[in-house]
């Protein structure tokens, strides 16, 4: 979701492989002090995906976790691409996506596509659709305005009538230098820009569930529901992500009981 503002996602039944997490990777990263039980990508329901980011938290109450990323070509075995690395999670822990509610500070669990990207910095060389944001750009999620719920806005306006239900993206600093948008509670309908410059949809997202759940760079603190990793690793992952390979992110709890 967003930095210190909100978060969410849905739980899956996952078969765990209780062997050790690989100790080295082709991407940059520093391993956390304790690594939760690893999971084999081949044991997840990933469809046609050729890239997956796996986020594992020790328990539902955890505010930190471990990130590993894997890739494959065709039907070849999955290979480690990044990690393990430490991730900052929601300040209230995690919850299944179907149970997540706005303002709870929880990270949603489940499997999500990574669909678009944005950031304060210039395009790092990602193949993902990328929007470099400036001081005019915002992410809106006011329940009273469902047509604009959980979407990027690039029009120059104050959004004063949205109160605290809007993220002025530039103000988040390094956290939003590089951001990959998860398809948690995104509007299912087409989005159109009106004559006033505001993007709206006739088929809005669920206004109870919250918005702005992202994989983004970390400033070293917990989030309001997003997954945050060190900026160097986030930049490297952005360069790695390729929409042609159907990238997904799995958020899970190692000990769900």
C-alpha cells in the first residue's frame, strides 16, 4: 500500500518446502538476521508467470519479512534472481487480502500481479509501464469518491477535499523513488481522463479495502501495508521486471497458525 498511510491482500493455501533459503543470489542484497522457511516457486499457483517475488513473514504479527525473487524460461526450473533480503511490512502485521480494510496498517497476503510502475526518479530501465512522478502527482483513495478510488492522478490540483485519503507521491521521498504497483483492489473497469484532468472509472474498486499497496524502496521504517526493500535492490528489481513474463508477487506467512 502506501508508506505510512494504509495496506492489504488475500491468503492462499501454499505447500512449503522447509529447506534452507539460498544463501547467494545474482542480484544485490543483504540477508536478514533470520530467514523464515523457504518456499519453492514450483509449488505455487503462478499460472504463466516467469518471474515471481516471494515475500515471507514469520507470523501474522510480523512487521518485517524476507524477500526472494525467482525466474524461469519456459518450462525450465526456477532459479534464484535476488535475495534473500530484508523487507519492511505493515505496522500492524499481515492479513488475508479478503479481510483487509482501509486504515488498518496491515499488509495483505496472497498472490498478485505486478502491473505498472512509477517513481520520483527517472525510468531506471524497466520494461514495465513507468510514470516518473512530480509534485503534482497523487494516489487517491477516498471512500466518498469511488470513481477515483485507488488510482494514480497526474493532474495539477490540491485534492484538499480528499483530506487524508490521498497520497502526494513526491512527499514520500526515497520510499517512492521506485515503485511497482500490485494489483490489489485496483479498479476492474476502464479508467478515463475527464476534461478536468482527473482519472475516473465507472467500475470502482472496493472502497472498504484500501488502496495504494506497492512494492517500493525502503526508508528503514515500517509501512502502512506495502512491502519495502532497500533502494538499491528495488532499483535492480525494477530493471529485472518484464511485463512479457507476467511478473507476480506472493505475500505469505511462514507460520500461519
